[in-house]
């Protein structure tokens, strides 16, 4: 705090000299004919800000195409998984694989998976 003049506001301009030095160097290089150096630096600086934003958009697009949300075919638990991968249902423990945007029970090669159907019985006299 300023003890001599308590009503004055102190301004911290410690970083101002650095920016002024960079500006003067840029103007000097531009006037000498090395404007391509300044332009290259500005392009590099612009790419440092633009490329992460583009990368984020590409990652969101890729995840949107790969993530599947569906219910378990055994216990109907709603879950999420990556397409083309195997996962285990957290509710019933069944191993599932994602094919065609749906969860299917994993069956080893050579196994025939059938669904049982409840048939009502009628008595004939």
C-alpha cells in the first residue's frame, strides 16, 4: 500500500515493458524487410489458438459416432459403450458386445444362441 499518498491508485506495469519491447522488435523487423518473420510468428500464434478448438470439435464428432447408448438385452439396464467393443453389464454381469448400434450378448464362436419363448398350454379333452 502506498503510505505517502493513500488516495492514489498504484498501477502495476511490470509486464508493459516486455510487450513494448516485442512490439518495437516487430516494427523494426517489418521496416527492415523481414516482415515474413513477423507474419510467420503471428500465423504460428494464431494456429496455437485455433488448432485446439478444431481438435475439440473433431474429438466430439468422433465420440458422437462411436458411443452407443442402449439397454442390456438380459436385464434392460440402460448403459453406454463404444461401438465394436465388448463390455460387461454393471447390473447383471452379462458380457455384451456392441454391433450395429445395439448391445448383443457375447457368444463364443461355435455357440448357437437361442431365445426362449413362453408358450401357454391348452388342455385338449
